[in-house]
């Protein structure tokens, strides 16, 4: 088999390349239209917007050769955008025409009963009752999805999609096509290369028998609302920075201070002298990432909190960490720190899109934007809640799709007198009640956003930033809490509830987890899609498997 991978110029294709390498499969990249003639099997992977994908194919002269290849009968495997381009059109990019292989359209999810994008692990239902697990997929297995647009499964309204459908998935009350199969074409809306061992098994099965099958018999499967198999995600986060010797280490702060305190140092006087004041070292980034993958983390997050942020494209150590982590973990990987417009020391300007693209090519699946999102929100507010098209969120989302953009929010409480405060954030005030923690009773506060790792406050509220991020292209919010960071007191449920009801995109709760029950609380009380922790995982105070078993025991769906 002469296997080729198609890179249309955007989206993370390195993840699939890493998967094929892990499976021992040789492959080449499509570099010119002539390569299609040599290929006996082809995989088209990646994330991104429909319009950008079509434009990229046309600009490289690959659009018609790709369509001719598929029509030739040779095996084709499309992943995510590689499935969507098979359709005639997409509501995401009304002016772009797809390959037209499947006579139907791609539509946006309805967000009235759920968050959009659909980000997370979900199961599939085969349309043919006789479907066998040995064909590579299994109805009891969870796969990783990340998309805002889909091929809706409706036999009457979208008959073309239904005729090609191989399996479906339900999100909220909507049923959509999870995979298509006909003759030489097989494609998935989910990302098998980011679906752990189950995804690797699926790709391996296709490689062994790429001449997949026949269209399945359409049948309607609707699960009762609330009984779909969408899981809550547990994310392991690693704050990465250079220690005083210049080595990149995973660290963790308390209220964002990552240096050891004298009273935290070992009792031995000599060790205390050398440890106090040093950057807290909790392990090596790649080794910890591999450990959390093996333990069942649903996603991993690597945040570069200090190193080389003035010139991220020259940050070769962090790019190397990204490549190494992506080569050994097969779940989604988010990279943050320095995703902004910068200027190299030699005066060369670099856009946030350039920086994000470098990390995507290194193996990242999403990028996290922090302080730059606050500045963009300030401009958005000053401009009548309109974007200027220049922010990192807007440019990256345009090229890669909003599902690739995470905004990390670092708020802290701003206490006010509840009887006299009449400021601009009075509608966002949280009041401590009789059942609040004792320290909060009788107090009132709003949540003020910060920049520069929490060192500087801005006159922007957490609700303003969340809504600005959603409007400017973020697909997900990572909601931290400076007040709860490192305390082990549990997530700030008031904060999480406030943000969750203010936006229609997924929210990841962070900061404060001290035990497994805190994860149960945040999912049960707020409805967030994911929860993140760092220190308790690094110090092995709580295990990822322990958290997931606690969720299942509480009736909360989790992938184990």
C-alpha cells in the first residue's frame, strides 16, 4: 500500500502522522497533484473551517485531483474536515462549494439545549444492526469530537447524508452523522487519532482493510433527552516554565506563586537553604503528560507560564516539548503561553496566527489565549461590542475554526459594600449567604479579570470577558480562580455558575480541587462540560481514575 496524507495547509495533521508512526505505518505527504496518481490509499485529516479547507485545496491545485482520486475507487479515509469536504456545502462557509461526493449539506448545531462547539467524548450507534466490532468501531467505545457543524441525520430532510451514514451520535437532542461508509470511502466526524487506544485500533483496522464496504440501511435512533452518552471531561494541566538552571519543569503555584517557601522546604537545614525560593519542580512535562494519558485523562494542557514568551516562535524548548508530548499521547493537547502578536529580536513581526500555526504543526490540537483575550475584550467593549478582525481569537478561529481556540480567564474577587455599591458590575454581584463558606458570609463581590499571570487587574469583569471571547471566536473557556488556586477548598461554584449561564460555548472549571468529590460538585451544581486540575494530580493526592469512578458513582457520565 502506498499511503499518502493530505495536508491542505491548516489544521493539526501532525497528530495523525504521529499515530501512523506509532502503528508502524509508512506514509508520504501529498505535495503536488501528481502524488494522487501514485497513491493507493489516502487519508485527509484535520480541523479547521470548511471555507479555509476548500480554499486551501484550490490554492494548492488539489481540489479536482482529490475529487478524481475519490471517484477512481481507491480507498479514502476522511477525518473531521476530511468528512465535511465530501459534502456539497456548509453553513459555516456559504460561499464555498464542497467536493459534492455526498449530496447533502453541513449544518450548525442548535445551541438552545447545549453548548456549541460539541467538544468531548461521545459514543456512536451503528445504522446496521448487523454491524460488527471487528470493522474497527464499537458502540461501547467513546470517541473524541470537536466541531460546531455537522451532517444532521434526518432521513426526510437530508436523505443524501442518511444514505451514506454508517454510524450516528446524539448530542443533546440532535442526531448527526458520526461516520460515513460507501464503496471506497470511509470518514469520521470524530478524531480517531485523538481517541486513545480505541482510535488507534480503528485506524489500524482501516489500514489492514482499507477497501471498506457498503452503505448501511438507514434507521432512526433517538435516545431520550439526557440519556445520550456525552461524557464529562477530566483535564490534567501542566504549568511549564524554566527553573533557575534553565530546564523546563512542571510547576504549580499557590495564588500563582510558583516558588518554594521556607516553611515548605525539607526539615534538613542544608536542603531548606537550597530549596526555599526555588521554582517548585513537580516533574518533567513529557513524562507527566505520558503518565496522565495512561491514567485516562481526557485531555492534556501544557501552559508555558514564563519561558521565552517575548518571542514564542524562537521558543525551541517549548516547541520541542510539544512535539515530544504529541508523539506519545493520543488525546487532545492544548498549548498556551505567548499566543499573541510579537516581534522577534531581529525586528521580524510575528502574528498570533503564525505562533499558533507553529504549535499546531508541532502537534497541538488547541491553543490557549490569556492576557491577549482581555485586551481584545477591552477593544470589543470600546467598539460597541464589535470585533476588529485583528485579535488572536478572530484570526486563529478564521483559519482553524473556533474549536481550536481556548480562552484562559484569570479572575479574582473584587469586594464591595453590598449596601452602597452602584457600579457598572452591580448585576454581576455575588452575595455570600448563610450557607456560604464562613469567610464569605455577609460579603459581596464581583469577579475582576487580570493579565500577566494575575499580576495586573483590568477594569473588565469575568462576564464581559467571557461574552467577548465567545463573540470573537473562542470555542471554549478555561475558567481559573486566583482566589481558589492551590487552596484545595473546591472549585468556586459561584464563579462557575455566573460564567456558565452567560455564554453558549463549553466551559472548563479550574482552580481549587482538593478531592474527588469537588469534581462531582462542580459538574452537578454548574453543568460545565469539563473540569481541570494540576497540583493534586502532580503530587498524586488524587488520581484521575479515582475522580472518574467518583463521577460514575454519582451518576455522572465519565469515560473510563
